[in-house]
DNA sequence: CCTCAGCTGACATCTACCTGAAAAATGGAG
DNA sequence: CTCCATTTTTCAGGTAGATGTCAGCTGAGG
C-alpha cells in the first residue's frame, strides 16, 4: 500500500515514515504543496496523510485539490492540538479522519487500517448501469459502443451517491450532503439541475424520480 | 432511528440523550454490560454509542459480541482523552468511529449521521400483501409478475399505516393523524379517497371496510 | 323502501420537478 | 495578472402529477 505523507516537520515525518514503513506500507514524503501535488499527479496513492500547516500555504489547498479531482483517496489530516479550526476545515473539505498531534504511532496505524478498509469495501471495479459501464475508481464511464462519456466533478458525485444506494431511494437532501460535506449551505435546486444533466448525458431512464421522496437509479 | 447508548456516567449520558433525542432519534440507555447485551438481544438498533470503560468490565466485550454475532450495526466508541489504547483496541475490534471526551455534541450528531449513512440502507424486510411484495424501506411494491406499481407519497402513508397495524382495525381518524402530523385540520373524506385509490391500484380486496369502525388490511 | 356510511369520478388547485439560460465562480494557459 | 474555457449555481417559466374537495352514487342494514 502506497502512502503519501505531506509534512514539513522533518522529525515527525521521519518518525512516521519509519513506523509506517515497518507496517509494510511504502511512503513518499512531500514537504510542501508543490511537491505534494506533483506526487499526486504522478502516482496512484492508496492514502494521504496530510499536515494542514505547511510553510508555503495551507495544506487545505491540497485536500481541496484532491477532492476537486474527485480522486477517491482516503485522506487523514494531521493537526496540532490547538488548531481546532483546521480540524473543522479539514473535515469540511472532505478529510476522512484526523489525528491530533502529538499522536500515538500505533493509533496512526489503526486509523490507516480503518480508513483504508472503509474505502476498500466500497470500491467496485465496474458497475453496469442501463447499458453503461461505470468504473468508479477511475472516474470513467463508457457506453455500449465503448465511447467515453465525460462527467464533471459534481455530476460524478451525484451519480456515485445514487449508485452507492442502488435500489433504494436517495433523497435530495442526502445528495446535497454528499455534495457539500458539512456547512456550505445550498439554497437552490442544484440537485435537480445535476440530475437533469445526468439524464441529458446518459439518457432519461438512468434516474427515476420518486415524487416527494427523491431519486432512484435505474436497475 | 433507534440508538443504544452504553454509558455509565449519568451526567454525560443525560446530555447525550437529550441532544440526540432532539435530533429525532430514540435513545435507549444501558449503564452496564449486562443490560447492554440484553438491549441488543431484544431490540434492533440502528446504531450503538459505546463507552469502553464500564464499571463491570471493558465495554470491549460488547463490541466484540456485536461483531461476533455479525450484526451489521454501526458502532461509535466514546473514550476519555488519555485512553489511547482503548481507541486502538476499539478500532481493531471493528468500531466504525470514535469520539474523544469531552466531545462537542454537534460533532457527535455529525458523526452519527456520517456513520449511519455509510452503512446505507439497512436490511430490507419484505412484506407480503394479497399477492404483492411490499418493500417499505425502498418505497417499492411489486405485483406477482414483478411489475412495479408506483404509489404517491400519501398513498404510501396510508398503506404503511394500515400495514403497521395489520390484523387489527384502523380507524379513519388514526389514519388522518398519521397523514397530517398535528394541526392541519382536514375537512373532507380524504381517507376514503385514498383508500379508494389504493384499491384501484392494488385491487379491491387489498383493504376491507369495517363499516362504522374503520379499515383492515388483507391477510 | 329509506337512511346513511362509504365509494368514486371529476376538477380546481398546488406543489414538486424539469430545463434552458444567465450569472458567478473556478482553474488553467499565456 | 489577465483572459478564456469550463464548471457550478442561481433563477424563472413551464409541466405533469399529487392533493383535497365535492357531488352524486352504491349498497348494507334496518
């Protein structure tokens, strides 16, 4: 399992690296935002350990970048004890978990385990959907004839949310929560708009409307 | 959503209970291992909040018991700040998340939401009704030949109300109360109308009229 | 035969939902 | 930084379906 560690404190980074390496993970170290983004672009990591306080700007940018690209990488945020706002910001921006420094290295390992297991369970190689082939892990969807269909980040998010609860109805508010993790109030018919766009791209029958309740993806 | 809270500290338990109740969850409180196991045996909980440090032995046993029974109940562990080893043990034993005391009650609510959503739609109990298959959790009803029948929100509400008190007679006023939560006076024969609509969609024999008393759903 | 609780078709709203387009925000290139 | 392309959000008009009401009908029970 390949892990990206984003941390500017050399001492801590070293300790984490050796400990995590001992548990059979490969660790790449990035000390600033730039090299972190470079690593993320080039390598397919299974998990990211992210210090939000970096010298060249908030590590929050990195987290946002990952979530914007809709990479399904679990992210664990590392924050100092007094930076509660960071913790909240991290969770809001889509972090999967956080650890408060100084943390116990065994706990770090346990969390890595828990978080990646959480992701692993939901990872499906390919899903068939109304004649389309959906590859969630690669953010790719193809039609019967093999043509690729490109979806924007939000469109993907909605589709994934619907697929996650196949054959049950997903309410608009559930979709909203999936789109805008905590905070970030939305006050328009955004969900409807994205359902509409999905239907335009993938066909009307892809999503069924259950009036007054929500939506359900096709069988 | 029914939650089991396992916590021996009365003050904390009370605070959690009132806060969580306010968010429309039903909360049962167990103060020791014994009563916790008794509750788990008798009731089908949607989530468990578990304090690992109980007077009569580690709450870890409870967690292990749940996982051993292969019950798919999400478990959130509550630990004191200095009990790091508990947290690790909890995560390893299959806890879905943990919170460090003292925790923010809003954060608790957020985590409850996140964890239970991760578990997604719980099991799907199917009810048979006069040749139809009714899936209440999915808002879905199918005929013998597998054809789907679509019901509007109100129609569902009436059907659910009748099914909830199967083999006893449900009065019109009971149905009204179920449809129009408090206030919202109704001035016409709405219930009759919806029974009529149900009959048209599902067949006359689906609901039996008990003149002067109310309705009874078919066997 | 009469009465009255219940049934049901019709209809006038009302509301949820759809969708095209404009406005705002975002990200990347030059 | 500025400009352009794309995505995201908002808005408004239109539509189909859901809802509540009523009036006339039906049939059970006296």
